[in-house]
C-alpha cells in the first residue's frame, strides 16, 4: 500500500469518524486513500471553517477533531482555528499537505516552513520524512492532543512521501492514558484547610468539563456545602438551577458573583485555567488562600500564588477530599444566589423592540431542552450569553474564550450536529461574526446538518463599541452595513426569518427548531443595555 493508505489506516485506528477540510494538489494521495476508508470527509468552504469544526468536535466529544488542508495558504488558513483549540484546550489534530522534500530547501511555489509556523500554537508539530515513522507520528499527535492539558497538534505530510508504494507497516494501537492518584499527604493538608475556612468558594474551570468529571464536582460541593462559580467555558459543570450555583465569572467588571470572591477566605480552583478568567480580576488583594486542584501544576501568575493543592485524577481527588473535610454550615451564599437570580431574570419578558439581550436569552432557553447545544460566537452577545444563559449540563453552551475567535459559531454548529444528530443545535452569533464564516451554510446543507442560526443584529462591532463608549464616551469605526440576511439565507437554499417584535422571537425559534434544514433568524438587538449594565455594575452593592 501507499504511505497515504497507511496514514489513513492510522487515523482509522485512532477512531476518527470525520475529517474537515479542503482537497488540494499536495494532499491528493490522502484524499484518494480516504475513498476506501470508513472516515467521512467533510468538504468545507474555507480552511478556517474546517479548523473550527474540528475544534468544536474536540470540545464536545473529548476526542481529537481532525482538519486537513493543502500547503501554503491552505495551511495558513487553519491557523486561527488551531490556535483557538490550543488555547481553549480542545483536542485537535491538524494535517497539511506539503511540497515534495526535494524543494523544501529553497524558494519554491507556496512552500512555507509549516512545522515552525504551527509550533507556537500547538502542543506538538512534526513533519513526516519517512513512511516508517507514520504510525509513531500519528499516534503521538493524537496522544498529546488528547492528554491533559488537551490541545492542538500538527502533522506536515510532503506529497512525495505520501505516494511511496509497497509499504507494509501496521498502525500503533491506541492505549488509554491514566492519570495518577493524588498524594495522601496533600489530601490531608488540603482537607484541613477546607475544614478551617470560614467562607470557602469553588471556582470550577474548563478542565473539569474536558475530564468529564462534573458529577464529581457537584457531589463534592453538596457534601461540603460550598457554593460554586464557573468560568464561561465551564458553564453547566454545576446545573444553573442547583442551590449551590452562583453562575459564571468572566465579565471584566464587579458582578454579583464577584461579591462571593470578595467575601471568600479560601478559593478552591478546580480544573481552572488562568486563560479562562485572569486571577487579577478576582484576586486583586492577593490575600486569599488558593487551593489548586487539577491534573497538572498551576501556571505561574503573581495573582495566583497557591497556598496548597492536589494533583491527580479529579474523581479521586474530589471524592477523597469530601471524605476528609468537614461540612460547612455557612449559608451566606443563599443571599448571594437570590440577588444573582433576581437580577438575571428581571427583563425576561421585556416587550421592547429592538429586543433586549435578556429577553433573547430567556426565549432561547425556553425553546431548547437541557441537553440541546448552543455554539456561541464572539462579540457583545457572548458577554450576555456567558453571563446569563443558564445551563443544566456541561458542554451545552460552547464559548470560545481563551483565544476568543470570531467566526466559530456556524462551522461549530455543523460539527455539533454531525456528532450529536439527536440534539437541537443553535449557532448564536453577531452580525459581524456570522459573515466571517457564513459560507459554511452551504456545507451544512450539503452534509444535511439542520440547525438554527440566531443573529443578534446591531450593524456594529458591538463589543468594541461598548468598550469605546465606556472608556472614551464615543465610538470609532465600528459601524457597517449588512445584507438582507433572510434573502442571503435563501440564496443558499436555507430558510430565513426576520423578527419584527419581541413577541415573535419565541414562536419563531420553535418553528425554526422543527425544520429539517438550516434556518436563519435575523433578530435586531437593543445594545443600549450594554451601557446600562456597565452603570448597574458600577453602582452595585454586595448583598453579603
């Protein structure tokens, strides 16, 4: 068999079901080998869309999503999605074709040093220079991508190596990677610190979701009666309806949940990555005791000087700590939770038009089941969704946060529906982010992945406008014009609706979610609420 056939067999051995990408001259042999494979190739309309699809698949499944491009501009178009996956710790393997090895040493058409290009934005980047190393390179790429902390890897596959014949090598069988048990001495010390705390608070992060250990978090919090705040990327790690849930942290302002951090004497960070929400924003005084519970040591940050920690398997760590620590009787969090819920739901049924962000979120939640999936793009709407959209389950609101890449929602929704066809999927996006990868509507229709695109339309880069108004009292170059989004959707063969009053949104969502196609909803949003929120947070009085 050809080296390309061996490469594809190695991908099959890793359990790859989908590859997202675009064919090119330098990956011809791989594309041909895929015709005889069980792997489905999803032809996208842009390599960035392919990378975002692989990114979101990795987040939702824990298995590395795979994207493929040709050399040169094809490979560079992968960069944003690959960097997004790596910074948000989503397992992803990116593959690019490359020119023949006999022209890599000189100036040559479309040739770039792709390994060096991808090295800073991946955990591992390698080039295949001999067919014999294909099984090792592929196995290593997947092992590293899927091991804590998860992230992106890259493989460069020159075209002349891919077409070498008469290869008789087998793939390497994947073996599970085990996480070590925590040290007994650390469990005892940390349990003592938790027991002696007056008002401990848990900050749950993305690592818990990636490790599929959210049930262990809830059990730990319940046994010790400790309230939980989550990062944007850990939404649903504890159900929003749970009496110990304080919602999400992430606004760069003093929100109600910040009052919990102000009052806490011990902050228990579980699966928390500093990139999710900088510790400077919740630990400005530097006088709290910080407990770091994770599979890997803490990142270095002057605002995150840990007092103690437990490293190892989350399930074991949390279970053993719950056995050793004393349950807390303090119920101050109940007042804080009441204030949070009251503030979050006060505009759920506001009749104003354009529609307030709070009403859009409330109607979206009403329209979806707890297990349905929302892929949230980046912009002003992200801040509202991350703060206010309630989640009962993890991985039901996917947010690009560490790298914060605009354009992830539509391609991400394709991957979500492919991997979870039984769930409803909604791409929540601003008008700016939507047009960055709206071409993937054609991909969605072609591969028959029905989902809803909910556009928050304000004809502006709304988040930047919000920050400009807050900082300078005026705006600079954030306004633009939009196409007729309904006609735009229809030109692809999708269905389009335009919301004309607040009462239209919920029935339109219900109707769209029942259609077996891609459906776009153009929803005008009232972003005057942005500055009102800023003012409200500035005047906020903590309830505890």
